[in-house]
C-alpha cells in the first residue's frame, strides 16, 4: 500500500515531528566530537527544506548509538545538531531531553526501545503531524518510529513518509520488482544466516547471484571443500545446499569465488575492546582454487574471481549489491570489494541501474570515493536488509496510507 508523502501535507504553522536517522559515526578529534560521515544528515535535507518552504515548525527526533535507556554523554546528539545547522545554513536549537518541549537522543529513555505507549503519547504531544524520514531505523518498532505515529493517527493527525524514506522504498522496493535484465545481485558478508532470506527471495528475481565474503565458506563446506580456519557456520550447511539447489532449479547463475586471498591467523597477547585477543593475519597470499590449508583462512576473493564477477557485472542492466567481498577494513583484503565497487560504477556509466543495499557496501563505496558513481546507495543497514527480505518495516507500516 502506498504511503502518504510529505509532499501532500498541509503544514503551514503546524508542528511537524520529523524522525530522522542521524545515527552517524562520530569521533573524538583534538578534544572535540566530530561527525565523520554526514551522508545520513545530508540525505534528510530535501525533506527539511521542503517543510521549511511549506511553513512548518519542525521538531526533529533522532537516536545515536545504543545507550540502553540511560543518559550517555558520549552519545549526545549535540555535535550532530551542530553539523546539521552547518549543512542547512540555519540555526538548529538543541534541547537536552525529548519529552516535554525538549529534544535529545530518544534512546536515553528505556521507553523508546520498549515502544512504551505512555512515552509515545508524550512524544506525540510535540506534534500535529508526523513525518518519518528515518529509513535506517524503520525496521525498529520503537516509540519514535512506530508508537508515536499510531498516537498521532489516532488523534486524527497525518503521518507521512519523508522524501528520503520514499526514495529508499522506491529503489529497494519498486525498482527491483520488474528489473531490466540481466539482473545481477552481488551478495557478501560474513554469515549465510544473515543473508539467507535475501538470497532466497532474490533467487526468485535475479538472473545471476555472485557470492563473496566469509559466507563463501559455508557454501564451500556444503560442497565438500577444505575451508581451513575461515569463518564458517557448520550448522547452516543445509541452508547453503538448499540455496544451491534452488538456483539450479530456477536456472539462476550462482557464482562462488574460484580463488581467494588467504592468511594465517595468529593470536597476539593484545586485547581488543571486547577483551578478546587481537588476531594478526600473517603471510597473506593468493590461493588459486577453493581449497585452503588447515592453518589458513580466506579473507578476500582472488584475481580470477574479480575478473569473473567483473564480467558478470559488466553485462548487467540492473545491479543490486549488498555486503563486502572480504575483510576490506584491512587494505590487504580490500581489493575484491573495491574491484566490485569499480565494476558497478563502470556498469552504471554504461547505463545500468545500480542499487547499493547499505551498511558495509556503502562504507566501502565511500572509502573508495565512488558513492557518486552509483544510481542509489541506501542509508539503511539492517533496515535495507530486512526490506530486501520482503519484510514489512514497522516504521513504514505505521504511516498513513496515501
Ligand atoms: C542503524 O544505524 O542501523 C540504525 O540507525 C538503527 O540503529 P540500531 O541498529 O542500533 O537499531
Ligand atoms: Mg543497525
């Protein structure tokens, strides 16, 4: 069901509560907290500018991090408000609580994530109208994403999708319903269990699915390969086998890496943030094939795979990419992911429509300065995955129908 758009709202002089996803990366630099990636803020500007132009009084609500219901100074949205003010060339009043007449990280209240009805009522007091532009948080049924919309609607107020929300739903939804063919899907990431629902659904739509990332090794295990110390989910081997069978059944090209970059993990006596020993990856080298030695782990796709996947992407008319090909945070294991990014951009220049499903793949695109080269890059991580799985997002479901 199509949802009401912010375009269709009459808001002059009215208080509009706008939920945005400003859960952005921040860092301490020279004693100051700075936002290190402004994409999520920038992407909401069209909605905010439209509402300003329509004469609305805007109240923004957002969360940052996972403060677990307590005030956590390191997760204050104050630096984000400052960044927004700079980007929108207007003052943004910052208030240090979100109920009453004030706004701050909604997750400083445990009632937010509990979707507490009384808390949703309080949030709703701020609003005559509700707009949700927080696609990235729309998979959460929280008070500021779901509960408040129900309250506003019950009172006869209207609840609309913002322009970013609409764009996300269009590219990750409608545009993939009847894709121009060939439709090539690239799926990476660590776990088959995270991606199996998406794989299953896309096996019904795609012409080809290209697999990368550590989930490769669960497929490898399913085919009797030697996966060494690679990350695997032995309890998902059946699921991997079923996906392979479904691909064959439906005549979907299902490509798995044919070579890889592997290294030997060695535990050091340093501890990471979680108190686990830091692993050093020693002797990275290319393995020309699928079998690994017992002591090594696969961390990226190899050069032959890069060529093979590059060819498949080059022939595509529609491309969906979600998940990195390897451990791209380490430059020694980043080439597969960056090569895919370059191939997707090149195909886009030749007229393909490219849709990037958020999270790590967008991070990799940004890192390689290629994000302007794709048709659409989602601001959602978990949300885009759940939406691609075909799930209804609670934050969308709660909006008024068009
Ligand atoms: C995100 O960054 O994924 C969204 O803002 C949602 O945050 P959450 O995963 O902590 O619910
Ligand atoms: Mg998340």
